[in-house]
């Protein structure tokens, strides 16, 4: 125990960058995966490898969170220990190989999940340490051995850190329950799908999708535990109404696909459900990346316009802020690519346009009209992504594209009204700084009202036309009133889009 304690202390306090531990972790799980594939004599397919990576990432995140609550150490210290501990994952295939009668373990043992209904009662397996391995169902002897070593290590880790038998036992039991849930993932996927009236059918892809979702949720929790200050600063600055706008554009596109292709075969299945969730996540991550990059270049402007933002308020150092930009960029890419290459390219284009919009050398947000056209293009991109996702067709109706591009280019100028003073001080050319605040507000309000009126060409509903006309008049008032506030404009717009979606969905 003394030597184990010294090892723990060394891992926690080493000056080696956490990046090296992450690389070690990824290399170990990759080697284990390839090793198992060769012993199993199975074809090396990307989806298999990707599945293993996602599984172990989700497991590592869960164990780090559990250990944080158990011993209270910093996330970085715990992460070094947990990631190093994954060296144990080599034990299972080696042990199964050695005990196999033909020294070819896969003929007798298959390392897999507890599958309904073959695995039988989960409660029975839970209280019998995963239960026996029989006829291709259950946990192999190698996994039993590997888990035993793991739980002993967890118990010793907690006991050494806290000197509490009770805490060590409880933490070990919680870790066991967590890992058991991971092994029984098909059962939980089956229950989840039943909520939406879908049937479960095993595939590497569906298991991968499940753990991708689990990993994202756990990553958010870990981010919060790592730094509540950073977490709150990022999500307070998320500019929720603009994010909702892009999310709604995605759903508008999906709805338009059902309107224009009413007889199209439904894509709604077990994979499709996860894809919806992943694209919502990808849009959110792409937007946060865009916000961060914009804040980096707008640092001097935000000192006047938005002093509460993470950089200007000194809540997040510039170096850490840049790292967060990279992380959200990668998350957006990963979760869109998990769906298909087409949505990945659309998400990538969304981030690329906003990068060009915000960052030097072009910094197109300083160019009147063109800056708003880019926002309109990104809005159309989200509509196209929803359209393609629900129809499989890449060609969105030209009338929709023209209306979105022209309409949003005109009306989106309202976002510059609140930044008038800062933009004027730094010589930023926007409609308000060019025409003056009063004149620009009137012109933007007219654009907004006309956009609501012209939407009839797409709505083709007298009921919606009346509602949208009233909404347009209300928007005119909100924009032109002396005490201008941006929030009511966004709220009215969002309610209008929601009415459009709900009305058309009910009348399909």
C-alpha cells in the first residue's frame, strides 16, 4: 500500500502536461482495440475502433467525476491518475487468451455488452458481479479479472487519500454500478428508444451514438467541476437568443422538407433520433466557437459595448479562452461528422463564415451589408442542414433561399443598434453609425415589417399572415421606441418562428 501511495502522489504532482496523459490514454485504448481485433480475427473497420474510443472516453469522464466527489482533489490531479490507470485494460484479452483451451479465446469468449434478452435479469447480474458468461452472453473471465483489479485500485486510491474505509467502500460500489450500467448499455438504449416508439436493434453505431451522448453530458459536468467560474462565464455569454435562432432555422429546414416532400419515406429510426440530438449539439458548439473568436477580436470594442464579457471582465485569461475555442470547434466537428459528412461540411462552413466575419485579416463584420449577408448565409446553411437531414435532398427551394438571404440581410441590422456608441467610437461602419441612430432605427423597422408581410409568399396561410402582420407591427414599435431594448425584438421573432413550426407541423 505504501508503494501504491507513492505512485499516486507521483502521478498527481508530476509536472508533466496533462496533454501527455491524454495521448497515453488514447494510445492505450487504440492498442487494446487493435489487439482484440487481431485475436478475434475480425476485419478492422473504422466504426469498431471509433466505438471503443468513445466508450473509454465516456468511462474515463465518469470515473474522474466520481473520484472528484469522493476525494475532493483537483480535476487535473485526478485525471492524471485515472488516465494512467487505463493501462489495466490490457488484462482482459490477455487473461481470456491464456485460459482458453485452444489459446484462441474468441472461440470460447466474446467480449461484448449485456444484451437484452440474452443476458437475463440485470438485477441478478448486478448482485453477482456481472454474472456468469454463458453462450455468448455475459462478461468474460478476463473482464471479471480486469474489473476486480480496477475496483481494488479504486478502493486503495480513495482510502489512501481520505483514510476512510466507509468512503472507499461506497466509492468502489458507485464505480462498480457505473461500469455495470456501461456494460448494460443496450438495456438502457432499449428503454430510451421505447419512449419515442422505436425498437432497439444492436449495432456498433447505435452503441457508439449512445456513448457519444453520454460523453457530451459528462464533459459538460466535468467542465463545471473543473471551473465553475469559466463554465458560468461561457454560458452567460452564449447570446442565447442568437443561438436559438440558428437552432430554429435547423428545425425550419426540417419542416420545409416535410412540406415539400410529403410522400418522402421517413428516416425516423433509432439512429435518426441520436442524429437529431447530435446536430443540435453541433450547432450549439459551432455557435460558442464563433462567439469566442468574435470576443477575442472585439476585446477593445467590448470594453465599451459589453464590459461584462469573459475577456473584458477578466473572468477567463486569453490563453484559456483560446483553448476553449479549439475545444468547441472540435466538438462541433465531431458531433456533426458522427451524423454524416454533409452536415459536417455545413457546420464547418458555418464556423468558417463566422471566422472570416470576425477575425483578421478580412474581418468582414466591419463591412456594411456584407457583414449581415454572412449572417443570412449562415441562417440559410442551418435551414439547408435541416432540409437535407429530413429529406435526403440537397437542393432547397430557390424561393426559400432568396427570401432568407434578402430578408435576413435587411432585418439583422437591428443587432447593431445596441452597439452604436462603441462602434461609433472605434469607427466601425454599421447602418446606425452611417445613417445615424434615429434614421437607421426607422429603416430597420420598415425592413422588419416588410419581411413579416412578404413571408406570406412562403406561409400561404391567412391565419399565419394575420399573426405575422401583427408581429411585424409589434417589431416596428420595439425597434423605433426611444428606450430601445434588443430582448423584446428577439423574443417576438422567436415566438413567430415557433408559431410557424407548430402550425405547419400540426397541419402536415
